[in-house]
């Protein structure tokens, strides 16, 4: 189980490195190496999961994740995309990044698409 503190995280701060640990170096039950795993539920353990391969290029989010990415774990480099009144907004995501709570006004609550790079 992941015990994360959200103290000090900004609304836009999606990218923080996961601590180096054996669980990330080896098989990770939450996300395979090379994929970005998006969850409609928080804490990677509820709702529906979608494993995105950045090599597949730009993809609109499935309906159940549209404006509804509530947690994610990334084992690859990629880009999160939202279309807002201000135009296209992006967030770079790197191998090892994760958020156990990404909705509740954070970027996951406005996210529309993913891509291999921003
Ligand atoms: Ca949106």
C-alpha cells in the first residue's frame, strides 16, 4: 500500500519521483514497465484501469477516464493533455511518477488525452 503525504504538492505538481525501491525496480502490480497506468479510482486500487503504451502515440482517454483520472502510475515517459478555455495544457510524465490522488481539482479532473511526448 502506498502511504503518500500530499503536503506541499501544488495543483500543477504532478511530477515527483517515487523513492527508489525494490518494488519499482522489479515487477510492479500497479503498472508494467513501459506503460502509463491510469485509474478511475484513487490509490490505484479501485475503479477501472487503462494501461497506455506511449509508443502507440496520441490517444483520447476512454470515457471512464475522461476528466476522471483519479490516480496514476507511470513506468514510461509521456504527456498528459487537457483542453481548457486557455487552450491545450500539458504535463510531462516520467518513469517513476505517480499520484495516488490526481482528481479533486488536480490535473486528472480535467485530463482528456495522452501522448508519447509533449
Ligand atoms: Ca477536459
